[in-house]
C-alpha cells in the first residue's frame, strides 16, 4: 500500500499511521489525528462504516442496508492528511514493520492501529456456521433476512403440518443484547407486520425460541434489567430457555441436550471471536483471540503498534476490571491512542511524554426488546418500558454516521411504529426453499381430478 504522491495534499516527510478497520474505534482514531503531524491510511476490506448495533433491524426488515452503512471515503473526503484504501490485511510483521495483504502484496507502516473487530465464535464447532449464521456484516444480515422471509413464504405454500411447524419456528442462540433484540424483533415482525399479508397460516403461531446457557439474560446488566427483559419477551410470546446449551446444530434445527427442535431458521448470537489478524502479531491472546495489550493499548515489545476495540483484551486502570467489547470502549481507546501518537509524533526529536494507562468510563448499557419495550442503565439510573425505549432510540440515532442515515432511520422507525409494518421485506440472492408439500402440487392434483370428473 503506497502513501506517495497519489494525493498531493499528503506530505511525504511525516510518518504514516495505518489504521486497519473502519468500525467505531478505527474511524475515531483516524479522525482524531486530523491535525496531527502524520499521514493516516484507513484500510478496510469493505468500503463502508457499518453501524453493527442495528444489524438485527436489517435482518428483520425494519431498516435497509444503506440506512446503517456509510461510505468511508465520504467520511474522510475533507481530512487533508487521510487516505482510504479498500484492502484486506491478513498479517503483520512487527520486525520489518510491514503488512501483508490478501492479494499477497506488502506495505510498510510507521505507526499501526489494529481495529479490525470480531466475528462470531462457535466455540470450536465451526461446522455449525453453515446452519446457524452469525450477524456481523451486511451480508450476514441480508442472508438472515432472506431466511426469515423465505420461511414465511414457505409456510404460506406448505400443506404438510410438521413442515409448517418447522417453517414457523425460529431459534436464536445467545441471550446477550443481540439475541434479545433479534428474538423480540422476529416475533414482532410475524405478529404485527406479516399477519395481514399472509392468508394460510396464523402469524400468532410463529414460535420464537431464545436459548441462553446462563441463568439469566443480558449478563452485563443488572439482575433487575435481566428480569424485565425476560418478562417482556415472554409477554410478547417468545419462549426463553435459560440454563440450556445447544449440543448440535444441523440442517433444519438444533439439539438442546437430548431434545431435538425442528426449525428452518437458526441464528447464532452466542459468542464473539476477535479478528484472526491479532494472532499474526506473535503475542499472548486470550481465549477469545483478543490481544493482551499493555495499559496504553500497545502490543508488548512494539510501542508503535496498538490494538483497540473488540481485538483488545484490556483492563481498566481505575477499576481493574476487563473492558467490555462495546462501541464506547473502542472509541475511548481510540481517543487515548490518537493522543499518544499525536504527542509522540510532534516530539520526534525531543523527549516523549509519558503514556497514560487506559481507564474506561462506562456510559451504561441498553437493549430494546420490542415496540416501546426496552431496558437501559445509564449513570446508575435504571429505566424500563417506553422511557428506556426512547432513550435507546435517541442514543442509536446520535451514534449513526451521516445526516441522511439519521433522518431515514427515524422515518423508518416512525413508519414502523405508526403503521405496524416493516418496509424492507426484500429477499435478495438465492434463498433456499424448505417446502415439503408445496401448495402448487396440491392445486395441480385438484385440477387433474376436476378434468377427470372426479
């Protein structure tokens, strides 16, 4: 990756900071370096910043893909010292300070910030991914949306009772915020939005099962909020299975212990694994593949390499507690790292200032469960119901990148709330049908009988 004269606004006599990843942390550190005496290269394998907390709303037809994604080049078009490149980094060589890209080429760096995020973890059962996709990208969300919508289409055309039950059974694995929000959204989609569009099945019979191996939902929140979330989901008609583990995922369902559940749609929201890029650094990792960084977020033995966000196993200097893998933490790490790089770049020929230790300020946690149903914990204040839901809406709109996205998301939410409808019910790509006894075949049989005069 070259940082030469392709952009005349970039000076050639200042160090290059390569930022890998355009999530919350990557964007933040690059933006904070706008006035630093450095050149910034933002590398990502996609051309957009993705607002991951709302992926489940794309999967359940509330929002479109463009509502929660924003072009990276648009973000940095007015930042004179920034360059954006569509590139996938697969390895880091700290000894030679070079990066290896997916196409086999290499490129140098002076400073490196790894913010490549995380993917889904299947706890060593990677074969399950084919049957229970996770939700970490736009492709994941649109594929899950296709599965969900195709299941309802199959239900409308199905004449076999057992197959109909499988079409209308949805299993969500994992009781964290994503699992809770997705389970509630699927049930809401079926009962509120689809009940008026389909004729041959009762939308109220849609069976949504949320499976959590722990004894409560939303483990990062208080027991009170967990209890509220549990009660709200059950009131909506979601079956919540606590203290149960998935022992097998197969094509068409799951095993919970020895119990077999036939379900056309299974979604995995049970765990995360850091980007494999961290493993190429040759430093200690935790069980989730996150890099065990130093208090300043740098890599042991390489003060010019930083790891932030979901890739970093960091401990709060103030509390001694592990820092959670959430957007506010990534952004706070980015702020600190940008200050370090900016200060040390400005003092290249003089004494470098001491580096701070990362201290995480917890701004709170939120999870939405359905229409006017949510839980929120902010600054010691616990909220539930409509107030928590409105707070959740406000915070998520505020964090979206781009005025257009904020406006369209608010309009989509307003339409969904007032009209009890979801406007993005589009099946894209090839989505497999699981029909066993199609209605069309039954109709052909009836027509044939009529022709024979039976």
